[in-house]
C-alpha cells in the first residue's frame, strides 16, 4: 500500500488526534527552511499554504532571485525523492513528449496512442515548471486539464496524474488573451524580488554558504522536520473538516463556514475583493473566490490552528494578474485591512 493510498484511508477522528503534531511539524519545516534564504520567509509560507491546500502557486520575478532554489530546497526539506519530482523549463519549442512522455512506438504499431510517462509530469508528486507561459498551445491546453481535473489523456482516455504540489515561475506576467485561462488557474501569484538593496551583507553570507554547500554536496536544509506525507494528511484533514455538515439543536445547518469563517470576516473578505475589482479592475473569477476560501482556511490552520482571522486575509495581497497589480496589491491590501 502506497503512502498516498494509506493517507486517503485515514478517518477524520484519526487525523484530528494527529492534527496538533502535524501543525507543529509543518511550522518547524517552514520556519527552519526560511533560515537558508534572505527575505524569502513570506514566499516559503505561501508555498507551504498552497502545498497543503493543493493549489498551484506562481512565482514572478527576474532571473537570479532564487525562484528555482526555493522550490528545490522546499522539495529536499520535505524529503521528496528526485524520481517523484518533475522540473522543466518550458520554451515555445518544447514538445509535449518532453513534459508528458514520448509516444510508445510499440503500442503505436498496434494502433494505440500511448505515452511512456515514467519520469515525466504525470508520475510526479511535485512539479516545477519554469517559464510556464512560454509553452506552446498544445502543452498549455494539456496543463489546463492537469490543473483543473488532475488528469491527462492516453489514447483518448483520461488517466489520473499523481500531482500534489505544483509550482511555476515566470520572469514576467504576460497579458495575451490566450494565456488568461492558465493564468487564472494560479489563484495566488507572488513576487520574488532582489534583496541586495536591503540585505546586502546577509545576502553575501547566505550566498557564499549556499555555494560551498553545493560544492561539498551538502544539504543541511533537508532536516526532516516534515514530510510530504504530513502535507497530504493536513490536506485530507482540512478537506474532511470542510465537507462536514451538521444540524444544531435549533435545526439549523452548521457548515465549515459557520464554524471557521465568522460572518464579520466573510464581510471583510467580500469588501476587499469588491474594492480591488472596482478601484483597480483586478479580475477575480468565481472559481478564484472558492479557491481563496480553501487557501484562507489552510493559512489559518497552519499559522494559528483556528478560525480565519483578519491577519489571514493578507493572502489577498497575492491576487494580482499583471506585474503592476502584483506590486500594487502587496501594499494596498494590508492598508485596506488596517494591517499596514
């Protein structure tokens, strides 16, 4: 029985007993990993939230701002094996076979159009796609199906992918209409900026340490504080919690929202979204509103283990659809919430 299958068999009661220890391990993981970077703790926090919620995250920033290093150390910190990881830089010349596997020639001779997916995206638990928006339309369309439905097609038949954690990176956010659908699948987008202006000496020290560790084949960040199994258990725990519906003594239905997302916070959530749409023309689809609920719940559980609080709504800072919006919202949302 695989780790993934055994996790899916766990009951809510069993996960509830384990939840405090899960939170502790996940928090030790994210805080310890941040020590190996300068000025990136907020990015690692968001990566952790998205991994628990199993929602994709897009890192936006120029070359040399540690986007790839963040993902690779995140993987190592969770003990994810290289064979369970798929990492690729996409270009307009990238073929679908490079991402989803080459066509099986033997099967093709028998009239079956099947890909040999071993070692490619469909068999990976963690996927990192660099320069994702440079991919051609064939790959982009296939990625939409992977992100939406967690499946790809073999000889016209849907086949599940093993994907649990998806990170992507881009040097800039394109504004072409044909890329809007894929861009919308990334509910949250975070800027990965240069830190040398504010943290010059710390950057030098951390960079030199990272270089020597690489040369000596050392990985001190792989400390084993948490594992991907912990993230999968946390995801199942929150999913079961969010699916639970009960009836109180007065016959009223009690849902996850009434238990963990107070009405005053729902009102504040809605107010901020309406303000961003009205004043800044930020595009926020219905799909994104629902995904935001999941992400806010995951953030609240990880950081303080309880109901959604005003500070959790900082997550709305990462809703930008263009580079200008990404920069604007990181400053504006905390002001709207009175947290600046």
